[in-house]
């Protein structure tokens, strides 16, 4: 019964979805939007075309809260302010609440305090184990950059880079992205899974600075029983990766224009917020 109701509600929104397709095609494209489209086009349809709002899972909320704390840590170092864990704790607690106001979270009874404590444990672990010296001043923090790809017949590429470190002995800054994950990553897998994002950030860095990045670091905060930090390092973007990103954007534009919302059932369905709508046969 619930599925049928949902289906009717969704079908009722389809006329306005036609306008949304045109809007989406005019909007900048980001690595997360590309990944959403290529991982499951139906999920993309629910999220970006119908704009269905859903409560998020605890794991996503933990990731966002940890990310906000590390952003605060980087900004404090940027402004030469104290950046020890006690300087971040109140901000972390505030973010934990304010992020729920933006995106409600589906906590099981009794789950929230456990997850909040785990999330703070990840932040403390990072501050203890990070290879970034407290005195190192960031080159840039949370920098938003656009690059117009009209010359390639593509939309504007947009990204927000977590942190740029000094490149050390190599010219160009080192691009850092923070990840929270339940699984310990290795370098080839991390590179493969994050290639679109790394390539996009490399091209955006070049657009903003006029120079080539010295490389990338992915700082993975792993949610094992005893949390740990795994850092994978990646070379600057090469021509092949740039070409793959452009093919991926072309495929995205083509798919959205054709309104190709084919579902891709798989392991990702376990964590999909649109499982009920999908199961109900909205499309
Ligand atoms: S449940 Fe699976 S197939 Fe359906 S929209 Fe979500 S990810 Fe796609």
C-alpha cells in the first residue's frame, strides 16, 4: 500500500521533472554528481530531478560531522589560531546538531550518542596521527572553483577542494581530501574509486592557480574498532585521466538529455535512501 501511494506521488511530479532536466543540464557538474549518475541513474533521477528529500543514514551524518571538524581544524591553522582537540570539541558538537537541521538523520533508538562518540573518536584519532605538522600553514582551505569546459562542448565543472598543502620539494600544491570509510583502503582501489574526483580537483586547481598540482593525498579515517588513519598518495592528473573525465561528463550530458533513468540494482541498494520508491516501481 505504501509503495503504491509513493508511486502515485512520484508520478504526480513527473511534469515538473521535465523542466528540471533542462535546469540540471544548465547547472555546473561536480564529481559527486557524476558519480551519482554513473552509479545508478534512477537514484540520480530521484535525487536531482525529482529532488526527493530523505533523511540520511547515521554513517553519512558521521562523515559530514567529521568533515566539518577537520574543516574547522584547517581554518584555524590558516588563521594561526589554537587547533588542539579541546579547541574543536564545541564546534563539533554544534555541527552535529546543525547538520541534522539541514538533513534529518534516521537514528535507531539509542544510536545517536554512540555514533556521536565514535565520530569524535575519529576526529581525535586524526589529530593525533595526522602527518600534517600543526605549524604547517595551508595554501588554501575549502576552496570552491569552477572551470568552463565550453571549449570541449561540456558544462561548467565545479568542485570544492578540502585542503591544499604546500607541495614540498615538488612545485605546485598538494591536494588533500578527507574520507571516512568502514573499509581499510589500498592505493590502487582508492585511486580507481576516486579517479573522477581527483581528476576534477586537479583540473580545477590548475584553473585557479595556473600551475600543475604536485599530487594528491587521500586521508582515509577508517571506522575500525580502533579507528585508524590510512593515507594514500596519488600522482598529478595525466592526459588519459583528463580524457576519461571528459568522456564521463559527455556520457552524463547524453544520458540526462535522453532522460535515461535506468536502475542499477547492486550492493549500493543497501544504503540507498530511495529503496522504497525504487522497489515500488516508480519508473
Ligand atoms: S535501490 Fe538500488 S537500483 Fe534502486 S534507485 Fe537505489 S541504488 Fe538504484
